[in-house]
C-alpha cells in the first residue's frame, strides 16, 4: 500500500474535528438510519460514516460492516479527505493505492469504494462512504444521492455538536431568570387572570391557582409615597385604554397584609388583531414606598429644622471656569444675605453671597475654596460680609463632591458667628460638633481618638450599629469585629490610609447584626488636627444606606435579567432554525419516497423507510423538548391530555430503541400485547418511555435484561421498566432528579446530559401522573410511570404499521407557484413534491431580489417564501409585495425553519396568509397548496 499524504492544513483540520465533540461517542439512531439509507440508495451492501484523527479511522455509524477502528495509513477515507469531491474506486484491485489492502485481497474483498468528504468549516473531517464486493461504478443518481446524504450528515453532526453546548447556556439563563424578584401574569380580554408565575406565591403568600379566572382587583393609582393620585384614576381605567402600562403603583390586599405593587403591562392581540388581554409583570415595592415616605418625612423635617437653624444650609457648585453658582439655600438666606433663596437651581439670586463678601476677604475665600476643590477636602472658612455698611462675621463649612459634568458640588452650612468671635476659644469644640451635626442633618456622628484608639458614637450612630445607648468608648478592634468578616480588612486599611494621607474616609461597609442580618453603612469622615497641625483622630458620620444599596442591586439585577431574556430568545430561535433545516431534507425526501405511486417501494424497503421517518420525527420531537426545557422547569408545560394506548406506545418505543439494545447486547422484553388506555399526552408518554428504556439499556449489565410490564390497578395504569444494572444507593436516589447530576456516570463514559429524568418526571406530573423508583445496590432499578386509567376511545383499532399517509389527488387545473428559497436541498425537495402534481408549475428563485423580479414579470397563483434569504429577510420581502399594487393581493405563505411563536406572529402581522414550519409534512403541504390554489 502507498503512504497517505496529510491535508494542507492538518492542525486546523484536527481542530475542527475535535470541536465537533463526536469522536468516541456512542452510536446514534439518526446516523445509523443515514448510513443505511446511503447503502440502500446506492445498492451497496455496506456504508459508513468515518472520522479521521491524527492516527486512526473511527466509525460513527456503520451498516453492513463492524464498527471497528483501523490505522489511518490503512484507511481508504484518508485518501478521500484529500479530495474536493467524491472519490470513486471502481475496482480496488486495479488501483495501486489499495491493490494490496487486507480488505481487498481478503474478506470482505472490497472492489467498489465511493466516498464523499465531510467538510466542516472548510476542513474535511471524515467521509460518508459505501463499498461493494462487485467491481462497478455508481450510477449518476446514486452519486447524487450519496453527495446529498453527505451534506445531511455534516448538518446533523454540526447540529448535534451545538446541542452539547445548549445545556450550559440554558443553566445560565435560568439563573438570570431566578435573579428577578418580579412575578409575571396574563389576563384575557375581560381582565381575568389566565396565568400567574410561581414567584407570586413567594411575595403574596397566595398560590397562583387561587387567582386564575379571577378579575384583576381594581385599586386607585398611587403616587410615589403610596397616596392616591389626585385625578382619582384606577388601575382598571388604565387597562381599559388598552395601552402600555409602565410602573404604576396600586395597593394589593394579600395574606401578608396590604402591599404596594408596581405593575407594568402590554396589551396582547390575537392573529386577527383582536384584543386578547394583557401580559405584564408585578413587583412588591412596599419597602421602597415606605422608604420614600420616610425620606419625605425626613425632607419635611429637614425643611422645618433648617428654618429654625441660626444659619443657612446651602448647596453650591464651583464651575470648571472658576465661577460660583448657588443651587439651593435655606430660608435663613433672606436674613443673612438679604435675598430670596435659590431652590433646585431655580429662583433667588445665586450670586448674592459673592457680592456680599467683604472686599478684603473675597480673594482669600475664593483661593481657599479652589484649593479645597483640587484636593476634594472639606472647606472651612471664616469671612466677613458687608451689607448696608454693616460688617458681619460668617463661618462656612462645606463638603465636596465631584460633579459628573465637571467642577465640584459643595454641600454647606453658613452661620453668623459675629458674637462667637469674642468667645471663640471657649466654644470651639461645641461649635465644631454643632456645625458637623447641622451639615449631617441628623445622621449619626462618630469621633475617633488616635491616642486611645477608641471611637465615641452618638445616639444615632449607636442605633445604626445596633448598639445600646449610651455607649462607652468603643475600641477600634471591637468596631471592626461588628463588620462583616469580608469587609474588616478593607475597613482597617481605609482608616489607616485616611490617617496617613491626612485625607478623608468615604466608603460603605456591611455591618453584621446580632440576629444574623446585615446592614450597609455609609461612612464619611475627615482627620482632626490639634493646634500644632498634628492628627488627633477622625470625625465623621454614619448613615444607614441598606435600602438604597438594595435598590441599586435590584436595578442591576433587573437589567441583567432583561439582557439574559433577550439573549435566550435569540439563542433558542437560532438553535431551532439550525436543527430544523437539515431535518427538512431528511423527513421531506423520506415522505416523498413513501408517497411515490409511480415507483413504489418494496415492502421491506417501505418498512425500513418507515423506521427512518419515525427516527427523524422522534429527533424533531427531541429538539422541541430541548427548546421547551426552560418552560418545563418553570412549570409552564402545555400538554394535550387524551386517552393513550400505553401498549402501542411501548411497542413503538421498543422498536425505536432496539438498535441501542442490540448494540449493548441487552434483551428487551415487552408485555403481553393487550391495549392499556390511560389519560396522558401521546408524545410526552413516548418521550418518558424512551428515556426510561434508554437508561435501562445504558446502565444495565452485559447481556442483561430489560423488562417492561403494564398493570391496571385501582383506576391507575402502571408502566414499569426494570433493568438488571448495578442499582442505586439511597444517597444516589436522593439526588437522582437533580438537573445535570449524573451520579458519576460521566466518569464511566456513559453518554447523557443528566436532564432526561428531570424532564420525564416533569412530564409525568404535567399529565397528572407520577414517576416512581424502586432500587437497591446490586439488584437493578425499576422506574414506574403511573397514569390515570382511561376508557378506550370509541372506534379505536390496532395501528397498522404498514399504513402510510397518501398525498391528495392531483388537481386538473393548471396553476403556477413561485418558491423563493436559497437552500438547494429545499429547492430540490419542493421540485420533487411538485412532480406528483402535473397541473402545477413550480418556479424557483434563489433570493429575494430574483423573486421580486419574477413577480414583476409574471403573476403566479401562490408564492412560498423562506424567511431567511441571503439578501433580505422574509418580512422585508412581504412588505414590498404588499406595497406593490400588482401583487398586493397575492396569496403568500411563509415556509421557514424559524418556529418561535414570536417569529410566526411577526410574519402573519407583516402580511403572510399562512406560516408553515420546517420540516414539512408533505401531505399537509400538498393539501394546503391545493386549498390555496382553488
């Protein structure tokens, strides 16, 4: 045999292969069905999907040959991946590369080999190939079928690789959703609750079911302080306007008392544009409203107190250009400066203070203020004013705050200290404390003595710390011990740095209270100096900002949850589209082969094709289940409960799972073929049963047995699946239904995600049933699905496995249909479908521009449009069609792999007459086209 050269970019090719995550994985029914189809379609006895890594050829799926590894240098496929297209060897005996190959000179005596490279991200990672013991060449139709199946195989590998990453993303999205404290709700057009999320009970103490069907309580609208608005409007008044409602406040009577609720809602409309109700969110803002009331009371108290304070409380801004502008001053400004006080940057004379400065003191005041602004240190200054020829001494103290727009914002207090100048020495300490108390407006004050290393707290500061009053001198170490352990080192460092730099301390720390709760304190302090300029300690304020910090965190959490919700919708939409697209080709062509009356399949081939279709449809169901997983865990499971024949479901599931059992060497025993009817959802029952059967096979012993039993007892039907595996300990059983917890199975390389049983139990509960477990170590496990028994429907018969749907009869009238689609496989599928209708003519346009050009030339009877075209999306195309007079009334149907409800609603709202999702159901599509063409 000849040596095989490596591809041009072998490292990149190997990286693409590893990124798929498919090497050394267990067989999959979808791949097995695909290679079997390849063998049947090319009339070859054997076919396989192989992947080539740096040293070996590994088979993902094989038909007619064993799944074994061989060295890369002996692999036909190692030559195939060097080709741009199919490599066909009519007779390996005559090809120098393979004439001495063991599989050519000996059994199985390979003669014909034909392989198509499987290319991912431009890199060939393996091949889909067929072999025959006869020397021959493939027919053109056989080559074309092999190429198309190779494309499907690549799409399937890429799609399954993406599925492996969806679980981590889903977990993140669920965490984001749980972070929001809101509850969600929906109503009908009569404003009656139709759905309420589970968070409702956590806030109100009422179960959501208690309000379903009840009208939304009508309550007066409240202002930010929880008082009724003056207009007398109610919540129903707003809802009856059928407009967006944003953050309106009302009272809500609950089991936990009257709560203040903030609601937001948007009106919902059905597909006909009729008002269908509201969807909205609600949040308990009682604590916030109480805080606003307290803040309002404090503001009013501050205003009243400031009117009695012998001085002016002010707020002024030092502008970037050096000018001074007063924004606010208390009422005492009238007496002190002879002008109306400015309020909220409006009214008054903002420059009156600057004009009143004594000419000798004005330069020093401005200079010291600018110096304090540069260092962001408190400004303390005594100066004289000259008014009506009378000199008065004033003292101003102000705290700086950088302004977002530049300059410095100052919060100050100015007092008349004319009399104090004569007794300044005696009153210095008392006046300093009084000034700080006035600046702080009642916020707790603390003083740190550097010599004793102790703090002195006033009554408010003690209350903020949860300490009794009066409190003796508190050592700094004891104060640090009151803080949250994670904040102690930071607080100590902040105090030391402020003392070393002769600066200020401004920070927030968490306080750990005796009852275990935490409180957030905001500290502002600056160093105190003696007459010689040496630091004696610090003087500062403590303020309880727990609610403020919580509101800030809540706002950040809300923004994070909103971003996560948008990302989740976009992610689920993309996953749905990417997975449905290849399935459209698989299921579509399988249905066409089933419906082909001109070239009917042989009975054996028909049964095998039924298996392909059943496996493909089951894969589609699984894709839908993955996308629905988030809703399942949130309790939003919508199932159709109807009589289900569990015996029929068991037979169907065993047939589907049999290849897995055969590969594992496990026997599956079905119960006696007696119908057993129960109340449930047929698809959900099959999903639960498939999960239980696959687990029983994967976790069984070699050559083990899986036994399925059905038993009717006391109005219930019990479907039990028993295996002979290792069994589960009580500890393992306690964690069995936790998402992603595989109980160590991942270490034994048993495939799975840890979600199957979680979904199965949720589906069982949603059907009004239970999923039980009986297991002990060394004796296997028995999982039992229990559902309510139901009578057999009238006219029910045993299903005929050979029965297949028939296409509608061809119409006798000639009709023209335009199909705008860029995917060649989908174009081919639709062309094959139209071949069964000789009086229908199909025209295909590869993009939106070509489709619009065709409509400008001729008018078809019907237009089918893919929603994701390379040059424009389906919404833009339908807008152009509807805005053109010649095509405004055309029948247009959206045909897309986008299956999210929001996407369907948007398409119908934009002007499409109908929306059909891929994979298509051929009889239904033919019937739908027939109806629209009449």
